């Protein structure tokens, strides 16, 4: 993994025999009947597995590049790869217990080593000490468990003599005689081999950024694959993520703030791949901190509420066992799904643009699901602009007990139990009199003229490597673990009239850290630094400066400019107070 940002590329419009004048938005995958995508659209939760020779080094899947290991030295690990603890039935059982609906595994990563029996190379598991095929038994175990299996395949190949370019530190490897076209013959044969021998449900490509789509034969390979198996799903990376190409988009380690759309504006099927740890995808023997089960459950909810799937990654140990830290988190997610899976599997994205509490929504037919991640102190939630009649409301954790519902103007108010049924996400199901109909709701000033912008009303923006997340700190929600300067919250709000406002920031600054930050609204920027809060964990409010706003809509964002530790800025809210 660890993709690189790419410039826009030009892609030929001739796809699967369509005329060059045809609209390209559908891409090759869309030429087939739409129901071929239905199982994936409904699945919502998949398991990603990064595993290969690099696991023996224990420094992530990019170990050979990061540590600049020469091919001859790396050959030692390829020769001695011997995962005697690999048990495909145990992997399948864990996946089933976790509630995942499909699995994707690295058949060949950038190092070029194939963990399957390939007729086109000796650089595979059959020539390692293990000497046995891995994908065959795994395919059989997953099939027995009823879990579709897909294969990651890297177009980049650091081992093959015909792959170009070489790594910039490989001074001893000549490029004389290398032929990238010949390499693509090899890669095409291996890709066909994977389909013919193992019949995968998904082909998940990566490592595509060093060559054009034409050089990599992207469209030809896409046509070939769908001709071999019309029901196969292909991700967008085969086509360098060109908008509209491939069956689904693949944001990596971040959640698009408002989901993904096709060039024509229609919703795009997408899947966010996420690591369970913080550093890399393959096994890292030195990594001891991982996303908590709570964070992962909420991440699943967040992604599904925006119309996506979560592909959650684990990097098994060199011997083939999935380490206990990962297994425990997967089992906890599975436990949560056994109660609340109805609100995840087969659902559509939230009909609300935003909710006025720390929660998300999904919908299935005429049933609306509200995932509450921060339990309100007054035990009530307001669903703004829900025009439907609510026939019945209840917790998925206690279906027999109905919840009180009343209408207040354009809103629906649901009275909850005093305490959450689940500390990570408690789901309320509302059976409606029809498909949800929502009137738009926008943040505005209260009766006193103040505009409150809590973090749970913000869209969390990030281009890649998102680390900040919303967390509920007993009585309030804060943006926690904020250490990536590319992550920032952004709010949309309105003002009825022009005026000058005092900007105040409410945050907790923990463990003696300090951060520089900037509040920007309508081109006006206010710079500030965090101060030590009176209490370690509970936020306090500090002045930032003044801004002048016209009547109408506005966008406000807060960005970190410097930070000393990931607890230096736990933002609760921004408040705009009319200046006297």
C-alpha cells in the first residue's frame, strides 16, 4: 500500500468496445448489469490482509524499499518463508466471527513475491521453504465459510528484471535489456492465472502510479478480466483512480467528508481501506499501539453512513498467525454487529446532511437507524427536518421496549433510556410511514445571536493518512488525536444579518503539549496557540479574535500549524459571539 498522490491523467474513452464518443463516467465495470455490484454494495465490511515475505522482516510491507535491502539479501527471506502456523480455516472462522462479508489478500505485493503457485515465476511460495500454495487452501476455507475472497495484485514489481523504473538506490542493478512491455506480458499472465485457478470475487490493484494507463494496458486488462468473469469486481486503481473508472473508489486511510460521486454527480460506490495500526499495512514487530475496537466500530459507522464500505486491514505474523491484538478487535466488532448489523449490512447512506449530536444515520427501506456515539445528557435526540410519521422507535439492543417519540415543529424528538446500551454506538431504529423525507437543516444563530459549532457538526477533511477522530469524553465530544496538519474540521453555517463576531475556541490541552492553530472564515484568518486548560481532560474556552461576516452562508475551518504531541489540541467547539 502507501500510495502516492498522482497528477490527473488522460484516459482513452474506448472501454469494452464503446465508441470513443460515449460517456466515460461508467468505466469498464459499469458496462455489465448493475446487479453484479449488489453483493458488494450490501456487504459494507471487508477484511484486508497484507502478508508475504516482508512479514519476516517485521518492518511493514515496504521493508525492502525503506531499508534499501538488495535483491540478493532479500532472497534469503524469500527462500526461508515458512509460515507453519498458517491455518486457513482459523482465518475464515475469525473473519466470520468478526462479521466481515468479504476478504481481500495480497497475492503479490510490490516486492514481487507471489504467495500462490505461479507457472510464470520461480519467485513464489512454491520455491520457498514452505513449498505449498496459500491461496488455494484459503480460497477453499473462505468458500466453505461463505465469504467471497478477492486478490490484491501490485502492478509495481521490485524483483522482476523487466520492471522499470528501478529503485533510485539500486545502483548495482542495470536496466540494460529490460523491457516493460515484456513485464506487462508477465503481469497479464499472472492476473489471468489468478482468475483461472482461484476464481476471486474482486481484483484489487495497486502500485499503478509509475506508468500511464496505456503503458500498463489498464483498459485491455479490464476488458480481459470481465470477459473471463463478467461478475468480477475491479477497483479504480487499475485505471490510476481516473474518476468514473473501475467498480469502486478506494480512499486510503481516510474517510471522504461527504462520500464520493461520479463525474456526473451520481453517488459512487467506494471502499475505504484502513489499517488497524498506525504505521504501514504488513506486520510490524515494533508497533504496539493500534486503533481501539471502539474507534474501529465508529469508523465503520462513519463510512457506512456516507455510503461506503470499510476494508479493515491486518498484517499477520511471519508464521501465519493473526496476532492477538488484531483478533481481539475483530471479535469485538463482530460482537457489536451481532446486535446492530441490521443497521450496517444492506443499508444506504444517511438521508441527513448532519445531525445535531454525535451520531450518524443509515437507512434501509422505510427503517431509519440512528447510531448514537455520544449519549446526550438529557437522554433526548433531535432529528431535524424529518417529515415522516414515526410508527415505532426502539433500540436494536432492546427491541421489545418502545421509545417515546414526539414532533416539535419540523423536528422529531426521541426520548432515550438514561444510559447507552453500548458505549461505542447504540442504535435506535425508527420505523417510518415511508421512505425518509428530510427537509434541509443548516447551523445558524441561537436566540441570543451566538453560533455554536461543535466538532460533531463538522466535516473532517483529509487527503490521506487521517488520524484525528471524534471521541466522546464522558460528557462532551472532542476531536482527538489531532496530529496530522492535513486533517482539519470544517463547518458550514448561516447568518441572518451582517455583523462582527468574537471567535472563541473550546478545547482541552493535555499532557503539557502545545499547538499553534488557525481559524479561517471567509478569507479572514486568526492565528492562536493553545493554553493549558484548567482541567486536564475537560475543555475550557479561550478567545481567538474577531471576524466580520456578511449575511448568508459561510465556511469555517480550524487548522493546526504546529503541535508537540497528539493531545495538545482536543477541540470541542468554536463559538461565534456577537461583538458588543
